[in-house]
């Protein structure tokens, strides 16, 4: 009889996962993904169904890393109109790759929150000017907070700016992190070195003429083919990097509608296959990869089991 799977909730995930350690694991994973077959990664494009009646979406994201011997899939729902529940709800199932049995069901919201911000941090580490001083975050939700924490792992900022469509949310977020609130995106991004767009915008909120040359932009929102956060002219003039070329060409409205050229995957930069052109204006467009969930879930499960065994030994000791 199969052993019942473990359940690892939000509190365990946030207490056991170390952001610096996970950042390095994700950086390595991006490199493996961009190595093709030699990297040992299997990751199909996510499968998405629309729940039009209730204005929602459900996605399935399976992945396997042979080098890590980690197999998992994420189920994630996206209901942008939710008010009493999170707009994103997710669960990750981690399997034993040797026999297919279910090892654990893990809280996907906390993992997605952490790994998305850290993916942008990996890109910022490689693509932003190392002397960056001004950080702007457009958005005030979960990912805004995650990105603030992640950005500070790879850069030392002297000033942090915030803008949100909802001024009260922007003020609350800014007070939490010691940032300045701006009334418009244009004011917030002026002279910024690193910009993170983590919004539910469906039309562009950042224009080319607002961005100083040499800035780096992490474009995280606009997760549908018909949605955009960034002006088409900015996407076409910047050096565009992405997490997955195949996924962005299918899923990112910022890429599809602008018809921009993707210079490289961030994994190609990590592998030394492509240059980090940080002297120029750069964009990192991420749509999120199953591989990030696989690596994060596997690391969390190992820590959870180790901690569980340690507690058991203590109780018997």
C-alpha cells in the first residue's frame, strides 16, 4: 500500500525555504533549461482552460528535471476578479520519479510568490547595471512584496518607488517597505535603474520615452496573449530576454503584440551562450515555468523531511 502523501502548507514553506539558497537553485535551473537535451529538463507549455462563465482560468504545469531527479506538476487557478480570495490559488504535487507515487501536496501560492520574485532577481543579477540605485515597483500586491525582497538580494538600492492603480494599496505597501509613492507610472519610472511591473494591466502602463537608457525592466504581469504592460515601441527597442522563448512566444502579449525580437533566454546568459548587455536598456519577460515549481517543491520537500526526522529524533532523544 502506498504511503499517504505529506501536506506542506504555507507556514512550513515560508519558514523552511531560504531565499538565497532558492535563488541559486533557480539560477542553475534556468541554465539547465536553456541547455536543451543536455540539461535534462522536460517541460511542455502549460495547458490552460478558460472558465468564461466565472471569468477565470485553470492551468496545469508539469515538469521533470533529470539532473535533480525531481518530478512535479502545478495546478493553478487565476480569477482576477476575486476579492475575498487570492486571485491566484495553486497546489503543487511532487512525485517519486522512480515509481510515480505521490510524495507530497505543497502550497503553491507561497512557492509561486517566492520563485517568481527570485526569477526576476536572477535576471536582475545578470542584466541590471551593477551600480543601480533606484528601484521602482509598479503594483502593490503579493508579487510586489516578493519582488521587493528578491531585488534586495542582488542589488543595494538607495531609493525605492511604488505606484499602484489603487492609491490606498500603494500607500500601505510603501509604508511597509519604506518607499515613496508616486501618482503616475511615468513619475515612478523616471530615472529608475530597475523597474518591476507586477500588475493586472491589460494595456501598456509603461512607455518607451519614460525609460532612461540602460534601465532594466522585469515584466511579470500581462500573463495572457492579449494583455500588455509595456509599450510596443519599448519592447522593440530594448534588448529582450525571457525565461522560456517557446512559452513567451505563445503566452506573452508583450512579446506577441509587439512582435519584438527575443535576444536570449536568461539561461543562455547564465551558460555563457549569450551576452548580458546591461549597458543597454534590457527587458526580462517572464511567464513562469513549471521547472521553477519543480525545483522549489523538491527543495522544500527535502527540507521538510529532514526537519520532520529531526523533530522525531528529538522527541525520542
